[in-house]
C-alpha cells in the first residue's frame, strides 16, 4: 500500500477498505484492491454531484 500512496497526488479524496478473513479471498491482490477503491471514489463523486444537482 505504501507504493500506491506515494503515487497519489495531494488533495484527492481518500477511501479505505478493511481486509480481514471475511473478505480476504475477494481482495486477493493489489489490482483488485485498487480497482475497488477507485470505484468507491467514483461513487462518492457521483453522489456528491447528485446532491449538488438536487439542492439547486
């Protein structure tokens, strides 16, 4: 994870995923984890955008 953190530019939103025995098989490698975290951030951005649209 240190490698991923060093490559991120500052000012970005952060997300996290707890990996334990209940989901370790699902998150078996760094590529899968990275894709999941990217999707989480995309979802957050869409939700924020939709909130702004409905409040206008």
